[in-house]
């Protein structure tokens, strides 16, 4: 709702540097900041909290961002230090998940994005296949359209002859008598036409 937001200029009505994050941070060294967070998370209650959030399906990067943003708002360290220590906290939370026997999402793969990518690839393949099929059909149609009747008949006859030549020859056995050669009659078929 529009009234739930902070009105413009609200920060100008507050005391300057009245919030912790507007003041210099308590820790400037990334190693010290990492040790601060590791010490806070190195107890049974923190392990149970982390395990709960991982079981609920929150991925590790989101959990790490929540921890570091809370520290920035509290004035513990700056955003720059947060970015430096995030990989350390990520590995520590991953180890907590392993120790607690919780399955976790490292946040590197987005299943929805992967499904969208697979769908787009399938659509692209289908479009390519349909275009190829359409080109083949149109090309065949144009070729058939451009041929005159005599050429079509000659092409069909050549296909029949080619299919007959591709068939395996029958092997002759000794029992079968050999055929006597008969004088060949002049063929009046389609292939024997003379071009005039």
C-alpha cells in the first residue's frame, strides 16, 4: 500500500548519523569480521537455526546475505567487507548443513531458469525443424510444378529402373535350366522414346 512506505525526505528529519550504519563501522578488517561471524555461529543454537532455514528451502547465498546485511545495518562492518567475507560464510554454512545432515541448495542453479532455458531450446529446435520441412516441401512442389509431363514420366521410369537394379540378384542353382536367349524386341516404353 502507498502509506506503508517512508515518505520522501524522512531521512532529513532525523538526527544526522543517528543510525548505526551511518557511522563508521566497528570492524574494518575482513579477517576480523569473518571471525566475528564464525564465533557467533559456532554454537548449538546457531547450528539448529541454520539447519532449520536450510530445511525450509532457503538457499545458502540468501542466508549469507541476510547475516551480512544485518551486520551492516547494526554498524558492525561495511558492505565492502560483507562482499569479501561472503565466500567464507558460505562454506561455513555448507559445513553446518553437512554436519547436521540437511540437504541444502547452494544457490548456484536456479531450477526455474533451467526449465525456461530447456523450453526455449526445445522451441528453437522445433522451429528449425518446421522451417526445414517447409523448405523441403516447397522445393519439391516447385520442382514438380516446373516439370513438364514427359520429364515427370522419365523421372518416374528412372526411379523404377534404379529400384530394380538395387534389388539383390537371384542366385541360379544347378538344377534350374538356363533360359535360352530370345531375340530382343524393340521396346516402345517410356525410356526408349526418341527425342525429336
